[in-house]
């Protein structure tokens, strides 16, 4: 499962994505950004000139949902 997530993220690397980020307590934030880096434990997304990092478990738990723009 983890390898499948990494493969899908490699396809989206350096491309614009829509990120739906669950901030808890029924709050969700929708942002557009670019996937910049894919590493062993985390991946990074540049959103509004800030570099945010997420773990692959965030994708599995749906804390972040990514969609290609």
C-alpha cells in the first residue's frame, strides 16, 4: 500500500494539485499547491510560498486528499 502511494505521488511530482487538508474538529482547508519532494517517510507540498510536509499515513488516514488539477 505504501509503495502504491509513493508511485502515485511520483506521477504528480512538480505538478499542480488540489489538497484537501483535514484540520480536525470538522474543519477542512482546500488549497492548491505543487508537490516538491518525495522522501522515505514524508512528502512536501509548496502551498502559498510555504513548504508543508505530510507523512504517507496522512494519505492513508485521509488527513490530506490530493487531486490533480
